[in-house]
C-alpha cells in the first residue's frame, strides 16, 4: 500500500519548523540536480512547509506489533460502516415488492445515511480530538446497531424509513468512517451481508433481517471498537483550511470527487431490482451484489498497489474512466446473466478503487500533515452526490416507465451515471496535465 496516507504524525527533533527547514534545504539541492522533476511538481515551487514536513514524517511510521490488532479491528468496523451502504439494494428490492415506496423514494432512504456521514465529517473529526478514536467508534457502532433495530419497526412506513435507519445510521457511520481509512473490510462486508440479508429476508422477513443485522453489529463492532487506540496523541488542526481553495489543483480534485460520487451508489442500489426485471430470482440479484461488493474490496486493495506503480492521480483517473465505460457500454448491453455478472465485477472494482485512491491522491498532492483536514473537506463535497446521485437514477427509471416496463427503462439512468463519471474523469485529466505534461510521469 502507498505510505502517503499516514495520518497520525509525531513531532520530530526540533519540531515542525525544524523538519520543514531541513527538508527545504534538501529539496532545493534536489531541484538543482534534477530541474525537470522539480518543474513537474508545482507544489515544490513554493516550498510548501506542509509537504516538506510530510515527507520527513512519513518515513518514521512504524510497522507491525499492536498495529495489526488495530487493522483487524478497523476492518471489522469497516465491514459494517461501508458494507451496509452496499446492502441497501437488497432491502430496497424487498420494500418495493411490499409496496412501501417507489425506487425514487426508497433510494432517498438509502442515500440519506452516507450523505449525513459526509456532511458532518469535519465536525466528527473535531469531536475525535476530544473523545478519542476508541470512544467515537464505540458510540458510532452503538448508533448503527440502534438504527438497524429501530428500522425493523417502521418497515411499513416510508416516512419512518427516512429517519430509521437513515439519521442514526448516518451519524454512526460518520463516527466510525472518519476514524480510519481501512477500506477492504467494507467491500467484503457488503459481499457477505448481501447474500446473508437476502436469505434473512426470505426466511424471516424484512423486519427480522434488520433486527438480526443490528444485533450482529453490536456483537462484533463494539468489541472491535474497544481495541482501537491512537499511536500518538491526536494533534489539533484546523477544521477547515480555506487556503486550500486558493489552489486550483485542490479545487479541481474537490470538484472531481464531488461530481464523481454521484453515480457510485447507482449500481449497488439498482442491481437487485434490475435482475428482477430480467426475470431472475432474488438470490441471483443478491449474489450479483455480493460479487460487486467483493470486487469492490479487491479494488480497494489493488488501488494501493497501482498508486505505487502508476501514481495516485493517474490511478484515480483510470478508475473514473473505467467506471464510466462500464456503465455506458457494458451495463446497457447486459441483457443476460453472464454480461451482467461481468459488469458487476468490473464496476465494483472501479467503485472500490475510487474510495481507496482518493485519500492517497490527496496526501500525495497536498501532504500528509494536512491530509485529515483536506480529506475531510473533500468528503463534505460528496454530500450532494450521496444524497441525490441514486435518487436521480430512480427518478429517470420512473420517468421511463419504471421497473415493470422492462430493461430499456433503466438505460437513461445508466447513461446519466456513466456521463457524470466522464465529467469527473475530465477534471482529473486537467489536474494531471497541470502537474505534469509528461504522459508517462508518475503523478
């Protein structure tokens, strides 16, 4: 994995200023020896102290020991925090069958949690400094369990589903998500829970599926949260660094993330419903969603390797481009099971790669000493995409006849999702060219 996303940093030697001064001297010497490489990174031209101190601090992060316990604990929390977002498509199909609401309305219910998670991300980051990571994750897991159990009592009421699991689940997810960047567990959680949730719905009904999930969250997540602790005391940083918006590069990356997030939940929310329109069984839809989620986990892991080989920004652009091509070219052609399975795997790969690659790209371009602030600001920019991305697809589906009208009714939603992802690809390409015009440069 790339080491550019380290968040917790120690003060070295004489402190931040001494590290920055030492690195400035080193970088000036490097630029004199390699003028072409120096010109390729515009950030170096201004001797940004945060970037320089980051390069010194990143090399001191230890490996092994209790860190592996924390990795496993965070993977369990990520299993629920990220995985539950992918599972909503299974619930949505079952609730549509019950006549609780339309795809548009129910996709809003599913989108509310990740949107709320993103909207209060920076506030939760500030709370983490006063409560600590362990307590914040503990509270977050408790809220998620309460949300799932509470949702089991309002499955016949659309308004109730907006608030349960929506609001407490989003609050809980934010408390956990902003405390770590261990992403692969979420993909595997979505894969296993997609099949498990479908089986629970078929055997026990939607209500008990929510309840059992809530008990599982509490039983596994609370012990995992208690194992988490910080390596070093959390340093106080600004909630918002407005100076970042003065940099065109940050604005481009902010817009790319905010626009690119719109289509990312469309496939997992609508694959189960799409398979039903194809005449396939509900278990087939759950299996395809599991394949999507598992592939997403692989994408989160593969992203780190590709960032080291190609560079984070190149990798991010490739994932955006792959996401758009699968939705524009492959999904509309998936009228049988085989191509739909290929789409689910490839799109899941691109989907997971984005979430893992974005923090790495931010740390690489703007420095790890302010990565938590920068990533928090970028995640807040995802709110609109989380909240409206999937509902727009649901609206287009209803406008063209709904799920009962056959597969052609889904195509406007597919083209919308793919086109939006192309816009994000273009923004990353512009940023890439601004940093270096060399086509083979590792950026």
